[in-house]
C-alpha cells in the first residue's frame, strides 16, 4: 500500500491518485497470478480528510473474496 509500493510493483510512475483507479493487473515483478491493486498507505489517511473514504472504496473488495 502506498505510492512507493505501487510504483515498485507495477512499474508505473504515475501519481497514486491515478494508480488507484487502474484495474487490478498482474505485476511484472511477481510470479504467478498475483494481481496488484494500489491504494493509499494507511499512515497517509491521517493527512487528508477525503482519503479514508477512498481507502474504504479501494479495499472494499476484500470482503467479497
């Protein structure tokens, strides 16, 4: 989670605001069928009042698995 991890796992250097909107995709750096989803780092949620809601949207799929 977070921009640094998102960029490292996707190879995409766009801002996290754009990376989090992308569809889950296989990482070019991980073996197997691992899909990467990018969201804000939890510690960043305290710095912007709108981010906790976006974070909840980003990880809401976890309950569907």
